[in-house]
C-alpha cells in the first residue's frame, strides 16, 4: 500500500502542468453590464477552456485605456473607435481586432420644454458633453450642423464639460446632456423624470454614429503569431460570454454585480442595462463591419476646419484575429 501511495504521489508530481496564457484586459469604464460578456466568460470558465488566464481591469474617470496599453499595462483594451483613431494619429498605434458592439448607444437627452425639437434647434442652448475622448463624435456632429462650440448664440452652443452623472440636466444647468441608451438615460428616469418630459437624439438616427466598445491592441504585438493566436482564443471566448449574457440577462447582471468591488451597482439597473446592451450587440460575431468602419472614419473627418482625424487611417483594423477565432468555431 505504501509503495502504491508513493508511486501515485510521484506520478502526480511528475505530471506535466500546462501554464495558461495570461491576458490582461483594460475596460473603458467601471464594472457594469456594458462589459458583461467579459465577466461572464471569466465566470463561466470560457477563458479557461481556451487555456487563458484573464485579468479584467475596471476603468474609471481617471483611466485612459490608450495610455494604459501604451504603457504596457494591458494586452488588449475596450475603447471607442473615435478615441482609438485619434490616439493612432497622435502616435499610439492601436489596431481594432474585434468589434462586439454593432451599434452606438450614444445620444443627447434634452428637456422637451427647452424648445429643442430637432438638431437645428440646438443653437443658443447649453449641451453637456463627456470629454476624455468621448467628445469626438459630438464635435464632429456640431461641425456638420454648422454650429460653433464656443458659446451660446444663433450660430453656436455652449458646451458644458459634463461629469459622468446626470446632474446638469436634473439641475437645469444644461438643456441637453450626453447619455447612453443603456445607462445615463435610465438614471434620468430613475430621478423621477418621465419619458414624455424628454426628447432623445440618438447618434445612430442622426447619421453620425461611430463604433463603440471595440477591442484594440498595439500594432507591433500583431507581428507575433503566438499573440494573434492568444487574442483569437480571447475573442472567441469573449463572444461566447456575450452570447450567454444575451440569453441569460439576469444571471449575467448578477455576475457583473459579483465583480463590482465598489458596491455602487444594483441588480435592477444592471439587468436593465444588460437588456439595452444586448440590442447594440445583436447577432455580432465579433468581426468588424468594414462599412461601419468607413462610416466612422467619414464622420470623424467631416469636421470642416477641425476634423477629429486629419487623414484616412491605414492599418487601423485587421481581420487576422477574428478570422482565426471564427474558423475554429
């Protein structure tokens, strides 16, 4: 018996241990259902099945994904394409490797009694805008409308640098604020405002939508076949996570909540957010739609004398990762 136990122990010690490949993901914002697919993939073991050890880093108002990855703090980041392309033009060579979100959730939410019934009515009003890279679609839109952004008058708007809350609208500091269909809009409603008191201008409906929540890596990393393989496995597992989250929204919301170290989220808000985010993902496979990319670039360059980007980017996206990811499904 002792010999058998010793042999078993030695066999266990001698068994080869295959180390999982580490991947660090930097999110664009705090832990919430906007990123449910990644948390689900981690929780349900989808990353483990792809031999990946994934670390998810929450974002926040003081965290810029482009700076994190440029400084070596992440392998892959979630970012909006306007800020990614602007960063690329500024010297941070980001490349889109996958695009889970098919549609934009960005909009301007205005008081209906402000006299704003159409974009042409924005002039001479105060509009709340997020910055830190989120302002690019807005600035491009205002330029296309022929509106200046340096003060309220017949030809311009006053831009209020909006914090990541809805206070400027509730407190009537702004006639409109930036909201996401899955988050801040519902914060306004939860504050006691009725939908009838509001009017929303979705970027998608106005023809100025740009791609959001794509996955980006540094261009030089893609020269390594092992890195491409690792990212393909990461994307494949992540899209499994998104599919699971869409099919199980309440459970996905709870998984997000379980990963929220701040304790600031609620299951009701996260479940509702998951339902709205699912509308933006749709039947996405993770592959980027070239037409959507070209529309984003055209929108960002349509800024007249102040475009977001000055030249059509080259090499800003690739199918190298999603081709491998989808081929193995």
